[in-house]
């Protein structure tokens, strides 16, 4: 796989738009799109910012590029979740045990109402 393909696969696994990642990396969506399609060279600095925006290290990127990452999707468990789920996990980490219990109870009630649909 190529660098652009790895970046795109990671972004897609995370269910994020070009705009989401580009904004965090300090670039624009068109630039990121060209990088993902290998139509534009990328500096090491920009590559580092893109990796940061995708919550991966340059080491992980190069291991995947060299085929050394046996299961890339498991190297970043958070990438298996969509953005809302990751945000919920991040928020739950900030709660004490009582707050987490309330959050679980709320989620169970929402599930009982079929997500308020």
C-alpha cells in the first residue's frame, strides 16, 4: 500500500471527512485529497501533522507501509469507532464511577426508545 492509501484508509475507518482531518492537520480538504490519491508530494512536517490528526505515529505509518503491521486496524482500537462513539468514550473517561453509571443508564433508556426514532 502507499502512504496516501494508508492515510485514506485510516480516515475512512475513523468515519471522518476530508475536512475533519484537514482542519486538524492545518491544511485544506483539496490538499489532503491530492495526498490521499498520491497526486501531491508531502513533506515530513505535513505528514507528521496528518498522522497526529489521525491519531497515529509516523512509526505506525511506516510499519504499515512496509507491511510490518500485522493488523493495522487493531493497532488503534479507537479507529474502529465512529467520531461520536470516540467522543462518548473520551467524555466517559472524565467521569467518576457515579457519572459513568448515569451515562450507562441514560444510554440504556435511549436504546429502549430505539434511539428516539
